[in-house]
């Protein structure tokens, strides 16, 4: 039975030796090599930015909802204040 070429290639690839788990700090290492690549930060900040936009949209919706609830509460309080006290 034939296996897919990509599966074979995936099985043949080994983890790089300079991953953070396998890396130790030597005096010869440049400090910059110990930090993640810029792509990591780009993806991270893009994710944060997208989440911030979603949360701001949700916050606008919640503010609108709260304004409507506040308006209903004011109307109810006005109705209650007009009722005679013996009706309560």
C-alpha cells in the first residue's frame, strides 16, 4: 500500500535542534537568536488587534442595550410614582 508523499516527508522530518526546549544558552550565542522570530509577534499582535475590535463592537452593543434598559426603568419608575400609595 502506498502512503502519501507528504505523510512520508512529515515522518522523515525531525524537530530542529534549536527549538526553545532543546536550546541552552552558551556564551557564543547572540542574544537576538534566543528570542522568537518577528512573525510570532506579528501574528500575536494581529490576534490582539482583532480581538480588541470585536470587544469594542460588543461594548457598543452593550452600551446600547443598557441605554434601552435604563429608559425602560425610568418609565417604570415614573409609572410607579403616579400610582396611589394604597394600590401598592
